[in-house]
């Protein structure tokens, strides 16, 4: 990986673990229906179309 002198290395594993922990904390007490709604809302917020639904 090529980096500029003023850039720090990017740790993808660390970032993924942080994201996973954040989502786990936000959803830990949700029912299945609440979790489905959470996912649906996150997809809408980020303007993402689920795979197979184009």
C-alpha cells in the first residue's frame, strides 16, 4: 500500500470491529421485528438497495 508522508496507515480490521460493536450495542435488546425495521431504516438513510431488489 502506498501512503503519503502525512497519512497514517488504515486498519480495516480495527474499523470493522468498531462498526460491529456499535451496531451490536444499538441492537442488543431488539426483537426480530425491531431489528428488521432497524436494517430497513439504515438502508434507506444510506440510499442502499438490498441485493436482489433492483
